[in-house]
């Protein structure tokens, strides 16, 4: 049986039964939509993912793009499938009709994309990056820039990138040193080196639009002197595209996402690299964060998708592969059993399942908050949704990366020695997953963001809103008949997180910022456990309140209940232990000196 | 600075100051030895590891052995270094003088090997497997077999393998189906297919001796009908070596250990594969377990070594790489700091350090128990050491594999985006590490072994002995002035494990074996946390009772104290949480049905 990537009914269950995404169609922005258009969007992506993208995945992993005479040549399979990928229109799916978009809710675009990501992360990467770049131009660019460089991306004719990172600066965008010198025509001449630019060059489209962070001559030091520029590979001059002095300085040999090249790019080596300011001077970082926050949620979806495809590989293997006998019936005259009969194999599968399902529900919920933050009718609803979105973004980005990597390693483990070979897909999926804890802000940076900014912003309004959401989920769960031991554990965990946050925040207010932030990664982890427990509670509730229409439904709902039991029973004790470590302020790594490591 | 693989003074500290390995020289078996011979053994391995094996590691990862006309051709670098590797004499280091050995304690051989493993797991693999094979012949083989097939291995002229696994049977050795048909000359004709045979063919030596599990015609089903055979690649006929009908059926494309081929082998396709029985008929599994138990400790050392070399890569990177500024001093006019200044980077380094140091001490201790079990003067001491060895073997095998993989992933994470590239060593080390949770019994199998056999064997004598050892370590720690909060936590954790074990064992005695074993992998994990906490307690004690002779000593000892604080403070709460899950018998994955996954 071919890998389903996601189980369709499960995805629908999360979308419609748990998160009630059809309620979004009551908003003016989405009024033209209904279940038919949602399903059609998802179905077209699903079909392409299963039929075309997944079969191309392994060939693309085996043979990464090549650098030939300074240009990147992609895999022929990718070249062949790209027109169909572009034709899905996902780059413009959420955008307003005014720019040619379909005004779909993000959750629909995200869940459609999930199939593409699960099938072939690299192939999806090209359009994901392009969508972010074009959206920046849409929001911050001049009319002229939008017409010249956004429209071709939205039409699927060009692609785009984010060009933030520089070799000497890494994650520290305050240290961006690429320069932008004003030119008489109102544009700028860009000069600088960028690294880790995904899709920074390729032969899929005739042009690539880079969104580049650089410093206008004389700009202040630090993040407040960084501006955003539109810097195409080929610039428009009259009715021609001419070379814009963006050169490939090197190909980075990545260990995963091998169908999508990661490049070092040199801008303006010949002094002829034209860039156009996007938004206000020195406000580039604020603009870039729009893209980055969207990107973080998509990275979260990458993580869930990569764990999901591996989970389905492992599940199929465990159902098919016979080996050994149960601990309780070891008679060698009996035939060996499918390994799914072994309790520890089921543990590994249920753990993967709980991570995937919890992650999917979280990403979906975060996408809904993103839409409500922009399009809810009431300003108070918009503000509340924004607070929840901001709070959940670091979790949505990091939980699937970290626990997804664990899930991917378990998928290898279920395959035994065979999982350690390139004959099976699980090893390359594990390699793919590792990037998600690194790009778009490492896990450590997400922890700093969550504890240092998000939970303390607006007097803790986001955390208060989360508490209300979880209280409401608990109320609904009790009403639906979910066991009190599960519901009570989740509400108790929320109280633990609130109390811990108060302790840490007062440490910070008392001047001990280093002490407050010392366990920020542990805090992120325990926060993630809570947030995922909430998703499982919501899914267990929906599984009880939705009428099954088939045996498959009944199995799905029983499985949801058991995922919830597993996660809540086994992970909340870990949350409690982590909270105690954070509270006690265990400070071994604060005190250790470099020479003692 | 070149990677040290292990820090020499640290290894000495564990060997001499913590584990007091020189006390072994009081035993008759090791009476010829002293610190000089111990150090010389380690130093010669260390020098070869750093100077020759490590530089060959990446080339060997990049270009795995090739299959040419049915024979495996290894990397030229390996071919060139093999004579020096063989000349170290580690294959025969622990063996008795009667067979040409040096009668060294295993801990010395193991710690010397640790450098080789850290530098180049694959290169070490050849001699590690050969040692196991030859030792089986030494213990169970006839005089004729020993003279013919053991001696050349001990002399470094030939190599050997373990050929257990069959495609249809995997970990389930009860299902071995290779056949052995008695021949008139007293030998057997072997026929069958084996898979995942590491070093199963190569051009390093003129012959390879396979230790093969097979079933004599008419043998009973299950493990009680499996016999062990010596099956050389080329058999001795007169003064010639003739082809023995062992063919390479395929090369497995492994994702790590890429310098050591893993093969599918076909025995006896032409009906001319001669094998000689080793030990008693149908008792092959018992014999093989001698080799497997030694192999499991060596796999543990593989895991520690692979985590150690990666830790030193990450440490060097974190000291060198500048990026960003501390949370408490973000002025962009200040220069960026080395990333080791960031608390979360130090967390990741200290975590790796604690895993590596705890693992090294555990492997060393286990190796000492192995020698005491064989060579202690008093029978009671031998019995007690055997009980502790048996109890600790599954932990020594699995802890470095599981937590080592986490440590290796953290080493990648410390490198940021650079860690995701093949320009740095950390990614291939992470790939290498993954095998250790799979071969020589998966982690799940180690959990079944620990809870199902080891802790309940002999009325729980091993666990009782462990409790006594930990009580003694606590007494010594208190006497040395280690903080009571650390000592008390470890003794409380031991009590938790004893109480939990009693609960689980009585569940089993009451007939609920499935319930007892349901959380065997969680039990293994929490048991490992305790055992490693014990090692840290012992090292913290030794760090207080050993007189420092240099600033480097003082830094090492301070670092030991902080490793102990970190591990005990952050991991024992996890042990408590896991114990509660095991005790409560959370049964979600017992109840879930395949169709609900």
C-alpha cells in the first residue's frame, strides 16, 4: 500500500470536527468559500503529492542539484513536475482577490501544503519561499515593485527567496553587514555575502526574486539599521531581463532537503547589483518578521509532515514484517507475528502518532488564529487572536522540529536494521527533519522568544488567553464525557505553567534576567507539552461529539482517545518535573566556565 | 586544535581515581601489569587514533567499500592503516598468555579501544568483531579448530565476523533456519542466507572466519535447536586455503559506519561450504551469548566514543565561533561573543559532557565487573560481580546508544546551520551513532532483558547488589563532602527503583506478565538514569578526594562536580516521573488495536 502521507479522514477530522474551520467562512474575507472549495484545494494538492511528488522524492535525495558554470541545475524530475506544482496556485491561495488570490483561509492552504511537504519537502520549499517573498512585496512594496516583481511570483512564473543570513552573523541579524548605497535613480546598489540561501539559484524559472536584508550607508548599528530590499537575479530593464550581478559563491552540502539547493550568494561583486527598498528605511527587520512568523508556522508544518510520512512508513512496516513472538507466548512452533504485536513497537507507533496528530492540530489552530488576527469582525477578537498567535508561534515552530525528530528516529527504530539503510525512506526523512530545529530560528532562539517576549508581552495577556482557551476546552471535554483524570491533568498543568511563569517573570522584574532566562529551552519544552495536551483534549472531545459514519470513523475516534490518554498520562508528569527544574533555578550550566567543559 | 577524541586526563581520572583499576593488578590474572603497561597500551592506541584513524574517517565515510566481481574492496586509506591497527594487538590484549595474549584487564583494552572507536568506528569494527569470533573459538572450539582458525586471528593475520541474523528472522534467533548437514569427515555442510554481516567480506586479510548460527538436520525448533559453527571464507586443505563457498549476495547501503561493509552472505550455494561445530550441538545460542554480552559492552563504548568525539567538535566550535550577544548585554556596538557565552549553548555542551562522562564511567565499571566475575580470588566476589555485570549489561549497551544519539544531535545543534552540512564531522557522527540502538539487540530488546530477566534473576540478587554499591558510593560521597542534596537524591532514586521493581515483579508473579513488561523500555530508561547518576556521584567523590596537581586538574574536578549537579538535578525528576508511569501501568498502547494506529 502506498504511503498516504496523512490519513485523509484524520486531516478532515482535525479541520472540520475539531477546529471547525468552516466557521471561518462566516467572515467577509472567506465568504465565497465553503467545504467544497476547501476540499477541492486539499484534494488537488493531495493527488499531486501522492502521484508525482512522493515518487520523485528519493531520486531527488540521491542526486542533489548541480552547479554548472556558475548556475544551479535541478533534478530533471523536479523540472518536470514544477509546472504542475505551480499550477496548484498555493503561492497565491490565501492572498486577496485584488492581487489575483483566492482568499482561502491559511489552514486550508497549510493543510493542502502538508501533503506536498510530506511527499517532498524540497519541492514544496521552492513555492513556500516564493510565497513568503511575494507576500512581503505585497505588504510593504511600492506599486511599481508589486507590478514588476510580485505579480510574476503570484502567477507562478518566477520564484523567490529570503536572504537574511550572513556568514559572520548567523542568527544574529543585528550583525548584518551587507551594504546598500543609494543610486541617483532611487534604487540602491547592493553589496554583500549571504549564506544558507535555500533555492538561491536554480533553472526552474527564468527569474528569482531575493528579499535581502542590508544596511543603507550611514545606517545605525544593530537591528535598527537594517533595511529590506528586493533584489532580483535578473532585473527588468525596459522589456528585457538583464543580469543583476547576483552570483552563486558556493553550494552547501546539506544532509537533508537535498532537492533544494542551499547556496552562498555574492551580491554586487561587479558593483552592478540593483536593489529596491521594501518598506521604510531601517525597518527591514520588522517587515522581515512578517515573513519569518509565517515561515515559522510553515516550518512547524514541515516538521509534522516529515514525522507523518515516516509514521506511515513505520506503521506499514510494522503491519507487514513478521518477527518473533509475544513475551507471553514464545512457543517456536507458532508462526512469528507481525511486529505490531510487540508492545514496545506499539509504544513507538503510538508515540509517533501522538506527536503527529498533536502537531497537526496545533499548526491548524495557529493558522486559524493568524486569520482571525487579520480578518475577525470584532477588534477585540482580532487582538485576542493575535496574542494567541504570537504566543503559540515559537511552540508551533519548535515542537514539531524537536519531537518530530524523535518521532522520525522512532520510525527508523521500528524498521530495525533495515531502517539503517537507504533502501527504506525513513533514514532520509530523519535527515530532513533535523533542519527544522535549526532554520528560521533555532530551538534555543524560540525558547528565548517564548519566555523573554511572548509570555510576558502585554502584561501576560497571551498566557491569560491561553488559560481561558484551555479552560473552555476542559469544559467541553467534561461535557463530552472525556475522563476527568485526563481533563484534570491538563487544567492542573496549565496552572503549573501559570505559576511557574509568575515566578520566572518576577525573577526578571527583580533584575535577574539571566536567572529568569536560564531554563528558557526547558520552559519551551514544557510549554509545548501543555499546548499539545490541549490539542489532544480537543481531539478526544471531538471524537466523542462527532457521529461516526463508518467503521473507519470508529477506529479513528478510538485512536484519538488513546493518543490523548498516552500523551496526557506520559508527558504531563514530565512537564511537572521540568517545571520544578525551572522553578528551582538549577544553575550548573550558568556556573560552569569554558575551561571546565 | 585537533579533536582529542577523549580528554586524556579525564580518562585517567575515571580509570585510576574513580574506578581504581590498578587494584585489579592484585589479582593473579593481572599480576604482571602495572600502571606503566596500562598507560602504554592506551597511549599506543591513542596515538594511532589521533594520527592515522581520525584523518581517514571522513574519506572512508565519503567512499564506502565497493563490490567488484563478487568481492569487497575497502578504502585504500583503510588498507594502508590496517597493519598498524593490527599491530596494536588489541584483539589479543585480554586473552591469556597461553594463547599469545597479554592478560590485560578489559577496562584497559576497552579504554584503549575507545580512542580508536572515537576516531573511526568502522576501522575499529574489523578488529572488534574478529576479537569476538576468536574468543568464541578459544572458549568453545576444539584444539584443532583453535590452532587452525583462532591463532591466525589472534596474530592479526585474519579477521572474523558474527553471522547470526537471517533475513526472515531478524532479532528472533529462535527462527534461524540455516542448515548444517553432517558430513562423513565430522564436519558439516552449511547452507543458508545471512544478512547485516559487518565485515562479512573485504580485502584486508587473506581469510575471514565467520561464526555462524545454524540448525543441524533434525534439530528441535526454537532456540534449543541452534548450533554454532566456524565457517571460514577459505578453508584449510593441507597447506592451502581453498574457497569455502561463502558468497557475497549483496551490499547493504548503510547510513553510517560506512567504512565497514554490511553484507548479505550466501553460505553453500554450491553445496561445498564446510563448517565445524563449536561447542555442543544445539547449544549455539548459549555460546553466542558470551560473544554477544562482550559485544554489547563494546557497543556501549561505541556509543560513548561517538558522543565524545562529537562533543569535542561542538566544544571547539562553541569556543571559536562568535555570534550574537548575551541576553543581558545586547548593545550592538559591542563585538559578538563566542557562542559558548550563551546559556543555552552551555546547556547543550554540559548535557553532552554529562552523557559522555557518565557513559564512560559506566562502561569502565562494567568492564571491571567482567574481570572480577572471571578472576576475583573469592567465589563470592566472582558471583557478585557476575550479578552486577549481568544487570548492567543492557544499560551499558543502551544508555550510550539512546542518550548518545541525543548528545550527537545536540552537537549538530551547537553548530547551527553549519552542523547540517557535510563540511563538519558532526552529521556523520550522528548517523554513525544511530546504529547503536539497533545492532546487538535493539533498545526494546535490552529493556525486555533488563526487566524480564536481569532484575528478577536469582531472587533479585543483582538489584540488591546494586543497592549496596550505591549505598557505599553514597557513604563515600558524604565522607568526601559531596552535597547532601545530590547524595540524598541518588539514594532516594535507588529506593524508588527498588519499590517499582517489587511492584512490577509481583504483577508478573500474579500472572500478568504482559502488564509487568508493558513499560519495559521506560523501565530501562529510568534504570539508566539511576545508574548514570551513580557514576556521577562516584566521579564527584573522586574529584574531591584526589589531590589536584595542576590548574587543568582543578578545572577537570570543578567540571566533574558540575556534571554531577546537572545530571542529578535534572534527570532524577525524570526518573521519578517515569517510575510513576510504570507503576500506574498506563496502558494506552496495550489497548490500541492495529486498525486504530
